[in-house]
């Protein structure tokens, strides 16, 4: 979700923060920075904040419609990797073992942090897996079913493109169902629900933002990343089918070309078209989130339904973490944190007072014993 959290209801205030669930915590992103709060095993909440300004600013090329969607997509991928790594560090699960000789040699020769290299490789592998799962596999299955990837007359190209798109959506939904069964992922989905409920409670402007009040709100949000990814899948059906129609009308790729080369060309065209699909999907999501009519409800409905999988009902302590991250991103004082600090200060003051009272009573007892001692000696002498 993006920072412009504009609610569809006219009476709702707009908060300017969006977020993402991470391991045992929540990341909130504003127009000027990225905040994160994570709960450690000992129950404490640790926070981090770094300044961040998107390149998609109004008045620039990167802020133009569709282009800004591509920028947001790339930035979200990078932010997602960074926050995952950072959340592990805050949680206390960083790599503490001594680097190997090869790692030291590589870091010395390349003058880079080995962990940055590992993170970059992990990001590349993640993107490659996503492309293979949601782009390559559907195209391969559709081509095998219709058997028209060879040089023969391809008269079923439209149906092949439509089947490819439907397979892409099916794989996406199946993937969400599969990962939702993993225990750690279920907890991430609970924090995802906490993020949504926190923003919804603040935007409503009715209740004070506390874990108990936030829990009453819906965990579904119209600008969730789940909605965006579903729109990418759905709009890719229309865009890629239109591209296939145009390519077929131009006679490209030629029918005499080998089936493997034709397949590779079609796959390459789909990769090149990804930025366009991402940009168009972003604009559709923005438009659907700003208004509330029958058309926008239809557009949002599939993504909202999928949020029943990607979000779970959070616990109160998870909502507390989300609220910590939210206020940090907003640059506002956190009433929950201030209350905890006051209670901690009062507790320490009470302990100090009790300690002083105990010390005073001990000193008084010693003084009384000292006064009684001479009388006791006089009695003994008598």
C-alpha cells in the first residue's frame, strides 16, 4: 500500500501512510520515510526509521501517469527486500557467525559488504522465481495444450493468450493458499491484518487509536498490495492478448520459425511488457480507491476477497506493534508509548521510594536497638 491512504467514504480523514507486514512486525511507509516496529521474543518493541522520498514526484518524468506506477513497483520490490532483512536484524536473527576466509577475501577485493551481495542475489533469485512461476510456466502450459508453438498456422492464438492469463491467475491464487498453510506466514498475515486495522481506525477518526479500538475495524483495505498484484494478473490478460493480436496481424514471429524460437520471442515480449502492465495496474488501483461506485466495487472485489487469505485476525500485541510503526511513520507522538514510559517512570519511582522507606525503617530499627542496649547492660550489672 502506498502512502496516500485516501478512504472512499467522504467522512473519513486521510492519513498518508501505508504499510507492509514483516517478520513479527510491521513496516509503515510515508511520503518522507520508512518506519518499522518489531516485537522481540522478550516482549519488547524495537523500532527503526530511515528517510525515503519516492522518485515519482509530481512535475517530473517519473511522476507521470503509468510511469509512476513502474517506479512504485520497482521501489516496492527494493523496499520489500530491505525491510525483510532489517526486520530479521531487529528481531535479533542477524548473521552473527564469523565470516569465512572466502567471504573476507571477496569483501576485501570487491570492496563491498558481503551481506549486500547476498541480499542482491536473493532479490534476483526472487524475481526470477516470480517470473518463472507466473510468466514462463503459464505460457509453457498454454503452448503445450494448444500445440501451436511450432511453425504451423497459429489460428488459436487468442484462446492461447486467454488460457495463459487464466492460468496465471490460478497459479497466483493457488500460491496464496499454499503459503497460508505455513505457520510463520500465517503470523505475517496476522501482522498484515494489524496494519490494515490500524490505518482503518485512524482514518475513521471516531475512536482513539488503541489496540482494543483498532481490533473492531475491518482487516480488508482497497489499496492493499494483494489488490494490486491481482490487478497486474488480470490486466496482463487484456494487455498481452492485445499484443498477441497485433503481433499476429503483423505476421510476427514468422510462421516458418522454429517452435522454440517462437516461444522465446513471445516470452521476451511478455517480459518487456511487464512495466506497462505494472503502470496501468497502478493507475487502475488509484482510480478504484478514490471513488466508491458499482464499477470500482467490481474492480476491487477479487482483490478484497483474496485479502481473506493474505490477512488474518491479529492479536492485541500485534496491533500495538502496528500502532508503534504507524505513529513513527507519521512523525507524531505515540500515546501508547508515552503511556508506557509514564508507567515505567512511576514504577521506578515507587520502587525507589519503597527502597528508601525500607532503608529508613532499617536505620530506625538499628537506632532503637542502640538505645536499648545501655539499659540492658545496667540491668545485668544490677
